[in-house]
């Protein structure tokens, strides 16, 4: 099993299949009894275990913070062991608190019991990053928080991964989490057998066997909608107008273009309303404020988010926006289906494709090791 530098690899499988054991063998909290684990091409058993661990970040459920130590002291544990001076350590603590969206002035002197579960988890991530390790191990780090906080932490981790380019090995029981976060997913069966190691798209579209198929579940097609972003879909152009013109003028342009609906935008090009031709004929003026419940999706929203917006909208469409919330065009359910099929083709063995996140890895990434 090869994990390349800059990848986020998810280890999934039933309880007792060896996910956490695999993770702990990487930093030698559990010593391998046979085989080899290479980090940067070097066997980890040839390195002093303590030195090895100081170069590998480790995050566990609920952060694993020391309750008797302040937030700053928790984050500073490894830098202190490495002999950093106080000024350098203090700067690094504040830098990391900013990185995980916690105000240093407000949080550095607090204790774990004074933090919410999500805040404790952020501090745990900051502590793991303190000495800027190239590899980060995460053992079900978001399993103990509520679903809303979990989703926010996942989004923050994706942003951190994009910014820092760390190699991350992440254990989870949640296959949806694995799909959302992983460049690669390793599916383990009981007994520690690695049954499939591939990009999320490939596992969903072409599971290796019945075990993987059952583990993925019956909604593999729907799960694929969570992998692609709205920004990757080419939206259909729509006639637009502003509140400064009359409904009659917008209607005339819409009919002349052979369209059956138009979108009203504000001065910055952001969508305010959607009107079929029949409704335009009944209007006295065009709105200058957004219609409540307007089905708008942004470029970073997933196709699953777009499908949800389409299904609950009366016209059965979603309005796609780009940079600055500017209106780009209209998307509908058949367009989402086409996008998923395109991703399947890109990720097929014949085309040599893979995870789109993989192709967006930081420049200069090289092999991190094999296990």
C-alpha cells in the first residue's frame, strides 16, 4: 500500500479490522511484527521511536488534550520537547490557533473543559501541526461531535489540507466522511485484509467485490453526487435583466431568444428572482431583492447540494453562481447525471483517471512512503 505525499488517505472497514492498528504502526505506538513500513523511503524501525513520533502529527477522538494544561500549553507540547525557545513557541501557538479559526487572545489561556467538543478538536489538530510534521495521523477525530460541528470540521480539514499539503492518514467508520475527504480510500475486511485501495469515484463505480459493494451501500450513485462540485458543471445561459428595466422589456428579450424563463439580477450580477414567461407577463415591476427560497448554489457546493435545491424548487432547476456570487446560468437534474457519468469515465481504468482531488495535489508532491 503506497501513500503519496500530499494525499489524504481514508482507512475504512468494520470494527476490529485493523484500521487503528495500521495507524499506530506508522508511528510505532504498535511495533510491526513483520513486513516493513517506509517513510520517505526509510524503514521506520531504523529510527528512534520518540524522534519518529515528533515528526508525525497525531489526532484522536475528542482531541486527546491534557486537561490540566491550557490550550497554549497543549499546542506547545512537541515544540517544547524539541527545545524551541519561548518566543518561537508562542508565535507558533498563535499562528496555529488562527489557522484552526480560534482567536488566540480569547482561547490560548483557556483549559479544555472550557471548550466545546468542536473547539477541543480544533486544538487537537493545532497541536498535531505544531512542529510542522509532513505526516498527520487522525484516528476518528470527528466521531464524538454532533453532525453539524462534524461537517464544519470536515470542511475546515479540507481547507487546511489544500493550504498545507500534508500527507494525512485518517481512520473513520463513516463511509460518507471517507468519500468527502479522501483522495484515496483503503477498504479493510476482517482480519486486516486490504480488499480495495482506490479513488472514491472508482470504489463507488467499480467495487472490488461483494464485501466492498455491501460496505458502500445501495446508494452509490447518490454518493457520487457528493464528490463533484457545481463549478465543474457548465451551466446553461439564461436571459437576465435588472430591476431598472420593465417586465415588458425583459419579456421581449426572453421571447426573442426563444427562452421560456429569465433571471433578475442585481447591480453586481447576483441572482434575485426566476420568472417563467407566463409570470413575466403578469408583473408590474421587477424585484430589487432576492426572492425567499430561490434555489441558488455556489461553485463549491456539491452536486448533492444542487440536486437537493433542484428537487425542492418549483421550477425544478438551480441557479449556479460563480465568483462573488455572480449568476452563471441554470442547471437541472439531467445535467447532474451527465456530470457524474463524465466523472466515472475520467476515473475508469481505461482512461487512467482518478480522484479529481488527486490531480489538484500541491505541486512538487513526491512519494511519502509505503506500508
